[in-house]
C-alpha cells in the first residue's frame, strides 16, 4: 500500500468515528522518518482512543498493520505509526498546546488538506 492509499485509509477511519478538524501535511521534504502526518482531535479521551484504534484496525485489515501505537494509556494524545504515514489523535487542549501543525509548517505549500 503506498503513502496516498494509506493516508486515504487513515482519514476514512478517522471520519468513521467523527474525528474533528482532520489535517493532512506532506512532510516528505521535511522529515526522513515519514512522508505524511495526519492530525485529528477527539472531544474526549474515549473518542481519542476509539479514533486511534479504528485507524490501527483498518490498516491491519488492509494488510498494513501499525508499526506502533503510543499514548493509548492516557488517551490525551495517541500516535499511530503506519510507517510512511503517522497519525496524531489528540484532545483539543493538547493539540492547541503542542501546536504540531505549526511546527511542521501547516501554512506551507506542502499542506495536502
């Protein structure tokens, strides 16, 4: 599965569970670790967990299991590592505090969505 297909799968999985403010950033020229970062919010820790788990489940069903799942013990910020795509699911206050989209250049021309 290529990066674009994996990205589409992750976004669809987030939309299935009503992820909030989904953003996609192309970081291929900014990172040697991944090609695409996806950011989404969940209104509660329970929704954050459900969003991240749904991404991991859908990826596994498609034959591209997650390489890692971090932060699912507190569910304030859960990172799903799909290799070429990294998904950050956060509660709104955590997302605002860390402001990763700005760090990775949300306003740059490489923004996909």
